[in-house]
């Protein structure tokens, strides 16, 4: 990543993409890029060429991916897989057409999604287990290893092993828990909250609490650094980056990166370097290097439309982005 020190701007290395409507999520596939759009379509981009496919009869509410497929959930009650070629494939359908607005995929191919208060988990062999939550699940994330699922809900987070009969472990903390991030080493689970805060637990025989407060808005975007020592978050006029060395951030001040007169909406750490992509509600995108705080401009604040999606490719050479107004693009880092 030594090339990131120059040039001062990377704007000339961005290829624009016209997505036409709100970009919900971006995922790199082996042969190209897939953008999940709010109107139910998926845009597929390969070497500058694009096509659109209808994935949902309604809006896409959430999406994930595994390198081969973009997997999306929609307000039509369906889970759909879209590859870079061919027609989308339906993986699951709720008979009551309840919204699916949380979905997650593990490294080994386990899939989980919500419908109402129900969480369903399907293992790599296609076996589906069901859990009825006490309140509507908001966020889902699998542990980095093994078959354990974290479920964000009212007043806490449940940790569930879908392949056992054991009751989920409940990590209690009063308030509404929204999004989840599980640290790469498996030691920490962190949730974003309706109350403009993060709350974390250091897992073990007796999980310990970690409060991260002071946000002016809800921190809805979370991203771990590749080494698991930093957690970046949105929700302020700069990216708030918490230290997770040792026992976690308790008693430690966070770092503020890319402070501007705009609200951060998306964050995404580079997969192999301490470089953070930061998107703002005015459409600006910066790359910030944690080691020295240096900044590079990727996209200027062109209009009042927030960045809504980020995705680094596996090699860390390309950054895809999308915005609420349908603007999108691909940054290719200079070699």
C-alpha cells in the first residue's frame, strides 16, 4: 500500500457506474461486481460492461455474498442468489411473504435470515433450523469460525448454535440492538444501537460489557481491520475507530479519522492494510491511513446523496461504492 501516499487525489482512477437507483449493497464476485438495488434489481458489472436482472418482485432490503453469488433478501419474502451470469435462483421463500431485512453468510457456506420474529439457519448441506426470538431480530452475523450465530434484538444479543438443541446464550443490555460485528479472532461481539451507541461483549465464561457512546447519530456501519485490532464505525462527522488490543476499548479513547462537515454513512477497512474507506452523507469518499492519518480523495462531495455501499475486492486492489441516488463506481488503486 505504499502507493497510497501519491497522488494526492485518486479521482482519475475511478470508473463511474450508473446504477439508476439506491444501491443497497455491493459484492465482488470472482468474475465481476454485483450491486443490489432498492428496486429489486441486481446490476452486474464486468470490465466496464453492465447488465440488469430482476431478483425480487419488490425492493431488496439486505444482501451478502460468497465470491460466487450475491445473496439478497427482499420485501417479497424471498432469499435469492444472483451470479455474474444466468438468471437469479430462489433459495428460500416465506409463505406469508414477510420481509427479509437481515441476512448473513458464513465462510463455510452457512446461511441465515429473518422473517418476522423467526430466524432460519441453513447449513452447507441444506438442513434448515428455526429459532423463534422474543422480539424481531435486527442484525445477524456468524462467528468467524464454526456454526454459531449472533442475533441482535431488543435488550440484547442471542448467541445460537443451530446444529444443537441447546438454548441460545443471551447477552443482555437494555435498548434496541441493530447491527452486529464479530471480531476476526472471535473474542468480541459488538452491536450498534438505536440509542446512538455501540455496545460490546468480550466473550468467555463470564462475558464482560463494553460501552462505546458519544455518537451524534446511529452508527449503522461497522468494519473490523484485517488484524482485528480496530473497529471502525459511522455515525459522526468522522469515522470513529475503537482500539481492541488486549481486553478491548474500555478506558481507551477512540481515534477520529477523516473529520469533515458531513456525517459518515459507510466505513470499510482494506482487507490487508490499515487503510479505511470512509463515505459521507454528501457523497464524498476518502481513504485514510491509520498509521499516519494521511487522506486521499476518491470522490468529492458532488451532491446531497449519501454513500450507501462499499466493497473491497479480495486482493484489496479495487473498491466498489454505491450511493443513495444511484451513483456508483469502482476505484482501481494505482500500482
